[in-house]
C-alpha cells in the first residue's frame, strides 16, 4: 500500500496533464479510499472522479465537439467538473442540497476525503453527480449533432 501511494503521489507530481491527474487530485490518499466501509462507484461518480463526462470542456478537448468549452450560462468559465459541481448557477439547488447533506463544506480538495469519512456525504455527492450529469447528458442529446453522438 505504501509503494502504491508513493507511485500515485509521484504520478501527480510528474505532469500537469498526465492521465489520471484529476482522479489523483480528488483521491490523494489511497488507503482511505480503498479502506472505506461504504459507497459504491457508479456511472455518475465515475464521471466525477475522472472528469470524463457530459462536459463541454471534455468534449472539446477530445475533439468530439467543435466550439467553446465554456459553460453556456457562465460564459467566462470552463464547463468542467469543478464548475458544475460547485459553482454553476444551473445546479445551485443541487449544490446546496449536497452541501447541506454533507454537513461539511465540500471542495475539490476535500471531496474524496469527506466521502470516505461519511456515508451521508458519499450519498450526497452521488445524488448530486447523478442529477447534474443526467441534466448534462439530456442537453448533449438535444444539442449535439448526430455524428458527434455516435463517436
């Protein structure tokens, strides 16, 4: 476990754009993640942990979508995981519910730690992720060209 943690930490420090960087940033401590007694990963939490989801920044970066990676509501902000989970006014109610249910102010830097510490926080984040990413997926299906949806 110690060697795995060293390799995990080294991967975070090597490159700013290395594969898995978002996941390593969210889960800095492997042992607390692996040793947790609650919480299962689902499709929506996977999008949170990897940053690979129905996000404009992801689609534009991967060449799936042409255009701006910016949020359609907050024109100066990237539509990325951090923005939709914590800042975008489209999801203010969901964000507030997540924060209230967790009983701890959640941020990018403490999200996984707090999820591992509390099953209530785990469920609050899982529910918020599901709500947000379903909304983004519906928008994607409505707005994207059929050729982009097939990729």
